[in-house]
C-alpha cells in the first residue's frame, strides 16, 4: 500500500495503535490521517493551532503528543479532548518520544534541553497548577535532534542526539547521565538495538556509528573510536541520516536519509547490503520514519 497526499518531515510521522498513520503536513497547521489497512484511502485532516514540528502516539494507543512551536500538546484519542499544553521549552520542539509502557515521555528542543515527563502527573494535574517535568536534562550545548527510549518503562534508559556532536544516555528514573559519546559530526538520529548492547547514531554526513554499550571502561565521557570492542562505522549514505531502526532480533539495521534512500546493514559486519531506491515508504522526499 502507498499513502499519498502528504509531505511529512522527520519526527512528525507516527503510527497510532497499529491502525492509523498520522503525519504532520510540512509547514502547515494540520495532521494527515490514513487508515493502514484501507485500500481506497479516504485521507482525513486534523487541524492544529500551529505548525507541528514533532509528533508521537503512545504505544497503548490512548494519547497523541505534538510539538507546536515551544509547547507540547497532549490529546486523548478516544474523546479528542486536549488534555494539556506544556510550555517548559524556550524554543521550538524538535522531537518527542514515549517510553514503551506509555508511562513517561521525553521531549527535546532547539533550546538544547531534553525534558522527562510523567504522563499520569500531566493528565491528573489540577488545572490551577502548571505541570512540571520530572527531570530536566541540560548537558547538551546545541539543539536536540533525536530521542530514543529503551525498554523497561520508567526504569528505561533514554538516548539523546544533538548537533553538538554528542549522544548522551540517561536514566529515566533518576535523570542521571550514564554515558556521553563525542563524534566528529553532528548526530541527527539515534536508536538502541532491542537488547541495548549497541547504540546506533546517524551523522549529518551520512555516516552511521555503532557504539558498544558493553565496554569495560568506567568512563562516562568518551570519544568515538572504531575498534574491536564492537564499535563500527557504516558508510554509504550521501546525506544526513534522518531515521534508524533495528530489527527485533537485532541483526539488521535500517537507515533512512535525505539522499532519498533506505539502506540495510547487517549489524556486527561493516559492509553494505542493499539500497532501496526512493519509491513508496509512507512519504515522498527524505525519509521521516522507519
């Protein structure tokens, strides 16, 4: 199936409950909606109060988050009610991500901040009080470009990528930084493998870095070096890497890029496997989601 009629940027495409695809229209104030299993597509639109820069549906299918300017909008799917508007960022939102159990979400912005939010605290908050993030992650020096949450819900680790050429790994429960890796290019996308043995980071020059999280080194601040400890470099893209995804068995890495291709790599081997030309993968132009 192909889904036409929308032009969506990275970080603003999401799947709702396995049934619908939501994509914020590029530079417009509405969200396109497609039914996944329907062949004769009847495209719907949801009008928003501003241009949506990032979008995320909760894994349990109950909530949708959207970044509009510097504010986070939270909707309840079943009723369509707007539950909260969270204004704790100082510049535009760039990315947002739920934990796997939908209990928390993490927002990143051009203000260099990543904020960890407890969903139940936001939903149950008295309207007379302003919701506050559980933790403020402020170690980045340039805008946040991507966020990925691992497994284990509130006990999970979260990775943040930034134009400051670092990826940092944090503990959601405490807000403590566990690891910071410095690269020689800005990082545009990040993901873990399912077992969280490796961290994959997509660079602004098209390079993908595989970082081993099983190193015996006790240092929290590292400079990336390709070596025999599991660190590798995958080359092949001709433009910045916008999205990354690892297969459930942890053996394949898919990457989307602004060079209009999707590439598949065998994790643990540094060789190029195949390239999927730009045809139909949810959106036209640079890839937004894998």
